[in-house]
C-alpha cells in the first residue's frame, strides 16, 4: 500500500504575514498541514499538490512553497499547475512538475498529471495530453491508474461552475471511451466534493479541501467556516483506494 498526501490551492503570497479570506494566513496553514500530516501519518509515500500554488503571481510565493517542502517534507513532491499558476514564475517548480505522459510509479500504481490551465479561472483539457495519458494507461494495463488535475471535472451546482473546464464534454468522452482509471483527484473548488464521472465507465472523483480558506458550494459566492485541510489517499494493491479528509487543528 502507498499513501499520498494530497494538498491543493495553497494561494501563497509573497508576504508570509499576509492574510486572506477568513483571516487565514496561507503560509502558516500550509506549514501546519505539512507538520500535522507527517506527525500523524508516518508512511506517506509522496505529496501531490493539485495547483494554485500562488495567490499573487509573485516569484516569492513559489520560493516560499519550495522552502516549506524542503523543510517539512521527507518524501517526493509532485505538482500540477492551477489557474493561478498561469505565470512565468511557476516554471521555478519544474523539478516538481507532474507531466502528462510521464507518470509517477508507486507500488503497482501510476499517478498521471493533467494541466488544465486556460483563460482566467476557467480550465481546458488538452487533447494531446489526454492521448499521452491514454497511451501510458493502455501500455500499463497491469497497473492501477490515478489521474490528478486542478479543475473540477463535472458541475458542482455552485458558483464555482463559472470557473469550470470549457471543453468538459471532450474530457467526459475520453473517460467514457473506457480509459481504465481507478479515480480522479482535483482541487480548485476548495471543498471535498465527491461524485462520479461517466455512466458507461463511471470513475470516482474526489475534490480536495484547500490548504487555506474554504468555499461554500452554494449558488452565490460564500466562504466556509471549515478549517484548512488535506486528503490522505491510500492506494491498495488490488486497485482500490480509500480517501480520508483531514482538517488542521490549529490556525
């Protein structure tokens, strides 16, 4: 069994003392997540971060992320870009990047990354990236496959749906064609959404709490009172997985 620490939507600022929604300091809350996760779970195999590392497009915000990872993480770290990472400074994290067609292998599993950056807060899937992932899945049918992306893959019935994937139909068709995925994980919505994608070949999908402030999944914009959080995903040898939502105790 392998355990993934899934973090998303860090929204770090260049100023580490700056607070955001709900008077939450995103630098401090991410630091607390790393400390608590590694204190309470000794067998974390890897950390995967599904986008929105920066909250202000600053070079310093990415430098702070790197420092936190180097100081508090003892396992490999893999990063996927979010809509807030559509800037040249994100490239400073190239050593952490999880690229489509180059999956991470963990005890019989492959972890695939899909870059959904597009325009503004909306996302888009790249057909070439889908083909690259599909090729890897087909050539490794003896392994189990987990796909990580930033944007949510299906409507959340909330205000966040105006920031959806612009060509979600193409992504759904790709899933329906029979791609053998055990699950999809994502960020973006700052909430632990749970749903399935597809009808012919339904795939479970798990959204991640943000490591900073949380959104309410309501028709109008609202900030939740929930604490910053993360997910622990346990990948089992038989191709099943379990996912536990965790919230930090102090803020």
